C-alpha cells in the first residue's frame, strides 16, 4: 500500500523574503498523493495554491519540511537534480499552453525527450504516439499558431505525456479556453486518469475541480479541507 | 541538445530582428573584412615583391649616394654627400671587374615623353642610362635586336633599347629595329626591345628605355641628379658578402673616405630592399588587424546586446524549457551556440568581402592574387571566440533564470 504513494509532503512550509517582510506562502502543509489519483488543488489567489503547485511540481523547494517524490527526497535537491526529476517524472500542462512558437507540433512534443537524451528516431516515434493519443496525429507538422486553442492544449498534454511521467500536473488547463473546448480538455484528462495516470489539477474554478475525485482546498497557506468528491462530474 | 536546432533558432532570431541584427552582423563583417583584406593585401604584396626581387637578379648589390629609403633625419644628415660621378664609377668598375661577374653603371630619370614620327607616348616614360653590364646586373632580357655593348657606351652612340609598352605605343605595326625615336629632342636609333617584365604595384616595368650612360649623362640627366648608381653582381651567391666588403673597400678608397669615417655612400642588396618592404607591409598588416580588432570589439558588444535582448524576449521559453527538464548547461549551450552562429554569419560576410577586396586590390596594383587561407581559418576562430566570449554572459544569465519567474514573465 505504501508503495502506491507517489507524493509524500510532510509539514512543508515556504517563506519568501520581500524586502524587510517575511511572507509565509505556505505555513504547514502535509499531503499524500497515491498512484492513479485524480485530485484538484483549489484555492483563491494568494492562498498559497501556486506555491503549493510549484513545490509539488519540483520547480521550487520548501523552506521547511520533507517532500518525498517516489521515495526520493526532493526538498534538498539542487537545480539540476530538480530539472532531472521534472523531466522524468512530471508532465506539466499550463494555462497558456507554453508551446515553442517556432517549432512544429512534433518538435514541441519531442522537447522533453531531447532533454532526456532520447535518440532521434525513438523520440519521433514516441512524440507521434503521444500526439495520436490526443487525436492530433494529422497535425504533426503544424506550427502552434496554425492550431486552435483546444488543439494547442492537446499538444501541450501530448508533450506532458510523452515521457510517461508519474504525475500530470495541470495548472488552470482550461483557463484560456472557451467552455465548450474546456469540456473537451476535461474529458481528455478523464481518459488519462482511466488509463492509469495520476492527474493533479490546480484551479480556482469549482466547475473544473468537480471533475476530480478528491479536492484539496488551500487557504492562508494551510490545507483547509481535503475531501473525497462523492460524485465526480462525468463528461 | 542538438546544435542544429540552436543554429536554426539563431538564424530565426536574425530574421525576426533584421535591423538590429544586420547592424551587428555588419560590424562583425567590417572587422573580419579588415583582417582578411589586410591579410590578403600583405600576402600578395610580399609575394609580388619577393618574386620581382628574385627576377631582378640574385647576388646583386648596389652602391649609390643615398640609401633607397631615407627618413627626414637621415636626409638632414646625409644631404651634404658628394655625388658618385661617372669618373669615380668608371674607376670603380676597372678595379672591381676582376672580382665580379658584372659591374654596371646607371642613372635614370622619369616623366619623359618619347616620340616616333607623329606618334608619341605620355609624359611618363622612365629613361635609364646604362652600360652593357647593367643588362646583366638588372637581369634585363632582350626580345629582338641586341642590348647595349661597351662600344655604344665608349663611343657615345645614339642608340636605344626600348620596353614593351613603347613598342606597342610607337610601333603598332612593323619592327621598331633601326627606327629613329626622339627623347628630349635627341634622336636615337632603336637597336633592341626588352622582353616584357610586367608590373610591380601598378607600376609598369615596360614603360622605359635604356640608352648608353655616357649619352645619358650628357643630354638627358637632370642637373641636380648626376650621381650614378653602381650595380655589382657577385661571381656566385655565396660570395656576395665577400664581394660587397671588397667593393666597399675599393669605393672608400676612390671617395677618399678616412678609416675613422663612415662610408660616404650607401650600399644595399635586394634582400635589404625586400626586408624593408616587408617591414612596411607589416605596418599595413598591423593597421588592418588593429582596425579589425576595434570593429570586432564593437561588434562583440553588439552581439552581447542582441543576446541580452533575445534572452529577455525569450524568458518564457526558457522557463518552459526548464520546466520540461532542461538543465543549466543546456540553456547555456543553446545561447552560446546562437551567439556563435550570429558571429559566424557576420564573419562569413566579412570573409567574402575581404577576399573580394583583396583580389580587387591585387588587380589594381597588378600584384599576385593570394588567397590567405590561414587568415580565413583565423577569422572563423576569431568569430567562434567572439561568440563564446560575448555570448557567455547573456547565456549565463539565461541559465540562471528561476523557472517559476520565467514562466510568469509576460
């Protein structure tokens, strides 16, 4: 059972020094996330939600506490070690897609594999397979600006999937999409979860969060509630 | 990461900021142009001169009143020297002839108009007075007819050997031999033509005539320049130094130079001339390279500026790359390769311009066209160095960006 735990955060705090003032972005947070969970982290702006996401996503390290990611102590890692963890174990999906404008769809999806040192042939194969899984196999040579917003987010999801990461971490993934396209993207996340992926949504929208099976609410740098969603929305 | 991708990104960056990039590329091109151009010029000047010097006969040295190149100070010091007059030269010739292959006496003047019938040259022909030995020491070859001989000199014959330019100008049809041409209102019979010699530094070596030195001194020589030069060809190459010592001794005797005095005349070999010339071309080279380095430093600062702006503009992209797992050295490498690519683009333009400039210069100076391969190699090296050196700080800055900040950057 314990082997199922991917993320084990214990008594984590994060403080920033803003001039003379110390900002407590996170005061004391403990959170465990298991394999194949579908979880939403919620909170209004200023709640510490973004800090939480940055720490979970290994973009930042906590000031205090321990963070074990698949039993590796992330809290004490340096920049390059964190980059390695992000590359191998975390698939990011951003609100603004963050695709490289000048690169083709396929090249964008290949990028994490480039940094992982995967050879070109295998890289292209895997990138193509990832694009196929989000239904964009016939858009491989398009540039991002030739795609619709929904298609761009699919490319970003393919890029997140291509390394077969331990978690998919999505930050307001529908924030820049109209509601109809947003629903399609949420359906895609549902499918990813069904296929055995671990999905973490970071959002302030109830409509999005209700797709998740577990909802963690953050307020004032603390976890306010951590509840099972009795009836996840199906799309 | 693959270098190719970085190169493409760099070319993209150039294209999307044409003005800014082209200014910087331009200054790199100027710098490399200056280096390649002066390299080409120096190489071809030196090659031409050493080729020319070799043609003028090896193992030859010259005695004359003044050194061939003089500074102002030297001129002030030496201006009181007495001429080497024809009698002194004659005496020297008699004493020296047993120990040398040839001893020639010469004087010359320029800017002369030569006429034949109603045809005439421009006022730019160089007229030399010489003797039979002069043809040997200066390695002048005859195409048709004969050179001057000792009787021509001793009997003051009005005969002339003419260069190829005059053959073409005055005798477009028919043989010049036996024809009478006019030099400074004096009539001369053409007895020979000189084999074409080409040109040095744009100066034709064929726009000249040679008449007996005796006649020259009488009718043609400028009153203010009646000092003759004596050219001596040693019996063999390894005897040049020995022969020169001997010649200096004899000349000092003739001139009455006291043992404690410096010689009252100058002496030099072709080697000293070409050394002096190489000294001169070295300055040309230093100047070109100096100007090039200044331009390259300016260009380097421009490259740094472009790269800093590029890093700023692509902050978000850097954030994404880092989030996806790019380590610091990937980012560092990417931006340094971009900087190198920029420099190589400018350098490539500079190399092409420099080669064209060098070839153009060689053509107008009539020198050998020399492609300075090692300068091209150096230029490519310099551009790489520029890219690494001036790209390092922006690339380091990019690699240090905090991914969270970078992702948030608008």
